[in-house]
């Protein structure tokens, strides 16, 4: 597949089309939730070894973080489709909520301002 830009809504539709034409059907919601946790764990392992204090074990293949992030996104898109969540609208609503709630919170967080310029 060539590189293309997708909106969140387009990504949801693309995953839905794939599931219905190639994937036969969605796994049930609880199965997909378990798969999401598994994928997040794989991403976490890669992050810990790439950016954290853990190292790769002998013979362990370096994690492709973009692949792991895409796997997390895939399952999240599946869950959104299954539960009727429009992630585009949900994200915009979340940004609005955080903007109102945290308008000054992070600017006034001494822990964050202490690290500026590090």
C-alpha cells in the first residue's frame, strides 16, 4: 500500500472494510480488548528496551516501534467500530476537555518548568 494520509474517520472505515472483506468478522469486544492489552504490552517492552533502562536479551530482535504502535491503533480502531465510537469526534472532544481543564495546570507545574532547557 502506498503512503497516504488518513483522517481518523477514514482509518476507521478502512479497518472496517478490511475486516468485512478479508478478516471475515470482528473478534468479539472482550477478545479485542485482550488483544489490545497484548499489543500495548509489546509496545511497552520495545519502549523500555529502546528508551528505558532495559536492554535487549541475547537473540531478541529489536522492536519496530512503528509496527507496534500501528498494531495498537488497529485494535483500537476495531473496538471503536464495534462499539459505535467515532474516534474523530471523541478525540476533538477530549482535546477540548483537556484544554479547558488544563489551561494553566501544566504551565504552573514546577516539575515541568524545572526541566525546561535540560
